[in-house]
C-alpha cells in the first residue's frame, strides 16, 4: 500500500514530522525507537511519524532534514515491525522491533513523491 507523505522539519526544535496525506488525528502513539514515535488510527494503520531530536537520533545534519524528498517504509507481520526512512533516496534510519502495537500484516510506504 502506498500513500502520500507530507513532511516537515522544525529546525529550531529539531523535530521531524511526517503525516499521511488525508489522515486526521490518531488513536494511539507508540515509541518505536529512542525519539521515534508512530501514530496509528483506529484501524491500526500508521497516520504519522514524529522524531524528536531528529538530527541526533538520525545522525544527520539539519540541512538534510529540510529536504522534501522523504520516503518511509513500514513492514509488519504478527511478530515483527520494521521501519525504514530514506531522504533523497539515501537510507538514514532503520529499526526492527516486536510488533506489540496491534498493527496488522502490511507493507506500507509513505512517500513525498507520490
């Protein structure tokens, strides 16, 4: 499943936010990694991502975070949850953890270039 990503970066507060176009609000907010939070809707599908202290968490410069070319891949099954983020087609972050979020088995991509 592919959806359009609307991303923004607040350089002063060092916060990256990526929102699925057309989604409003969320029902749950999960910390998937240190400083990385995933918001999901009532169907347990991702609606947005927030990364606090983004330049430090992602170990990249603030100028790179200002790019509008962002893609996030989310893969999930009953056991594992995988989150990968790319800026200008370069991998900048990836994490894998246990799926204790209730997210159904999905291959989900949110991309600013759709």
